[in-house]
C-alpha cells in the first residue's frame, strides 16, 4: 500500500463522505484549515491510516500531522523503520 | 433608538469617560501601591530585564552547562522573589486572595523573604518527586515491554492525585493554624494558577508520560530542573515541551541575531500594554458595569446590548491578562535569542469553536489534546469505533450514536481542564459549557456534511448565497457566532444560576422582538 495523494483522497472520502478533487487535495492541504476536519474526524482518519498501513501512530504525534504532506512523510518514515 | 439602547450607550460613554482619570492615576504612587499584588504578579518578571546583561555574559562566554546552571539559579530566584507579593507599607498588598484573613495583614520584608525561599524549596521538592516518578515509571514501563500502559496510568494518576492533594494540604494548614496561618499557607501554596504550579503540573504530566513511553531520555536532574523552572514562562506559560526547549536552548547558545533585541522589546511593551488595559477594565470598567446592572434592578431590565458588553468584558479580561503575560514571556525569551511557542494566533477570527481551541492558549490546549483527549477517544471507555471497518454507510441514528458517544470525551477533557484551573464548581461548570460548545459544532458539522452529500435544493441555495461549503458569508457568520459563544461561556464562571439567567435573556429577547 502506497502513501500518496490518491490514497488520501480515498480515505478522506471515507471519513467525510465528500469527494475531493486533485486541486483540493495536495501535499500542502491542511486537514483542519483547508478541509475543515473536526477532532473526531481527525481521529477517524488516523484510525484509517493505521489500519491501511499497519502502523501505530502515537497520541503525541497526532498533533504534528497537520497537512497531507506531513502525514505521507510520517507514514513513509514509520513503514521504513518497521 | 429605544430607552434600553440609550442605556448601553450611556454605559459605554461612562466607561470611556474613566480613561483620562485612569491615565492620571498612573502618575500617582499610591495607585501602584494599591495594585501592588496585580502589578507584582503580572510585571514582576520584568525585574529580570536587569539581569539580561548577566544572562548574555553567560550565554556567550560560559560553556553551555554553566549557562544552564546560571539560568536555573535565576529561575529559582524568580520563584522565590517575584511569584508571591512583597509588602506595601508594611502589609500585604491589596487584592491578594487570602480567605479568612483580616483586611490588613502585616508583613515584613524579612518574613516575606523567608517565605519566598521556603516556597522555592517546596517547588524544588515537588519537582524532585516528579523527576523520581518519571524514572520509576520509565523503568517499570521498560520491564512491562510492549504494552506499558499500566505503569503509565499509575504514574499519571499519582500526579493528578498529588496536584489536587496540594489543595487539601493547604486547606489543612489553614484549618489547623487558624487565621494566623492563612498567610503562611497561602505563601507556601499560593493560588496555583497565579504562580506557576498549575503549569508545572501540566509539564510534569508531559514529562512523566513521554519518559514512560521512551520518548524523553533522561539527561539528568539539572536539565530537568532548568526546563521546569525556566523563568520567562514559569508562571503562566507558554508550556514548552522538553525537546523543543532544549532544541531552542542549544540553538541560542553563543548565537544571537540583531533582530532579537527589537523583537523582544516590542513583545514586552505589547504585553505590558495589554496588562495595563486589563487593569483598566478590572479597576474601572467592571465597577461601572456593576453600577449599571444594579441600577437596572433585575436581569430582565438590563439593556440587551449591555448583557453582551458584560460577556465581551469577561473575554477581554481573560484574553488581555493571559496574552499580556505571554507576550512578556515571549519577549524576554527572545532577548536571549530563544524562540518560544506562541500561545495565541488570531483567536478572534476562529470560524468555529474547535478552531478557536487551536488558536487560543495553544500550548495548553495541545497538551490537553495529546495527553487527555486523544488517549480517551482512542482507547478510553467512550472510544471512537473505526468508520472504515463498518462497510456500508450507516443510518442517521447509527451515525448520531457514533458521534455522541465519543463526544463524552470532550466533556471529560474540558471538565478536567476546568478543575485544573481551580477545584471549584464554577470552573467545572465552565468546562461543561465549553464541551457543550464543542459538541454543538460537531453535530452542526455532521448535519451539514449529510446535507452536502444529499446536495438538495436548500443546500445548493445556501452554497449559492456563499453561506455553505466554506463561502465568505458563512465564514463571517461563523466568526461572529464563535466569538459571541466564547464570550458567553466565560460567564459560566459566575455560576450556573447567573449564567442560565443571562443566557436565557440573550436567547429569549430576539424572539420577543421578532414575534
């Protein structure tokens, strides 16, 4: 499973029920400021990431995953180290 | 304009008329004496501006280790000599919250100095206990292996019990000693939220938690003490995480940019100005507001706008006091080249209540989120169930249940936050009201996302009017509603009865005008 924008578009659709196009979902897109995710939706997304990529994300790391780019980098880092 | 509108206009005019008198009073020495407590606790840290040349000397000439020792010593001196008030005219200054004490409490400089040193000793002892707890917790978690949650939970629980236990200890000293020992009890354990102990508690939770999880490695007692007591942010934050603090400290040792000086001075002046404005509101605007309300006779007779002015005043006082001190802390640290985290980021343009808590008191809300909310919602009894594993989209009822159940975690988090401010009912009630605001937004968001998926005529109309789907009109409305809602939640600190009375009037009256 590859951590890329297409995967994130799919996961975001699962969490919010909305379709996102390529212009809306970029590496600089912020979950809260641009996509309007609430805290509960952020947790949904994190659980989806953990299930899809088979990683565990620490509670204190959740706050650092503010944009899609940061999340992709984190997933790649975690999957390489495990 | 109606009679009630003239009432609010008269109120605002009366408040503005106090400004020249307030400015004149600033030139009067007795005013500074009368407000000794407020000013000492808000601006006392500025005395340490005089120590900056010495700080720079150590920063540039001494090895890093000695610079840290010097900073720690300075911080302990700050705790001993600025956190609790010095006497004014041989007595405790006006405004010190000392329950049960007479109007004037005699206090000599020698007595105050001894109490200050003792208080610093109490703080160091408490920090030693926290350090020891972190070491024990770290060892136990390593032994337990893959699932270190039990020793971690025990350690955090001990911290929480210890924190609230201090309130009981103070109460016991006051009760056992009677009024004669009220001063000593207060000096040893002053109002936690005014003198740093509340923030020491939060940093302790962070340190113990991350040590148990293996994210903070033990670098020694002195480094721990230096971080915990760092004097610019000791009293009311911002709360610096351990690694962020040392990253900054290492970056600014023997390194300094010319822009640090003007930036630091600007922030200090900004902070002092906010403190002065807060003092004006507390000393002049609030009594004028009080007279206006007493003249009205009952809540129903108070002009509608005046009720909003009261709510906005509560917000102004809270914001100016906290933001003012934060500016001074950031400015002082910047003079050393240390870039502290910001605590406020344009909070008044928050479009919703959740965004507000990412812009207001950021360092504290992030700690609450990382060490309370996320663990609860991911692993607690009211955890969020995975969405993706559910397969087909759920019914409206199932979605609502899945939203309300983990929403309990908002209540737990904010009510704990309220108790952290002070273990009194009004703060617990404030936490309840704030969590209700968060839940209201989650429900609102869920409702509109369903509408967006259905894409019905009404939703398309609102999108056309730029209200829905992030439109400009919607954003402006969101900012207005969030600002006013936040102001009203602060009135919860007056107690449920007053809060519900005022809230009832704020909601009821527009309907009586329309219908």
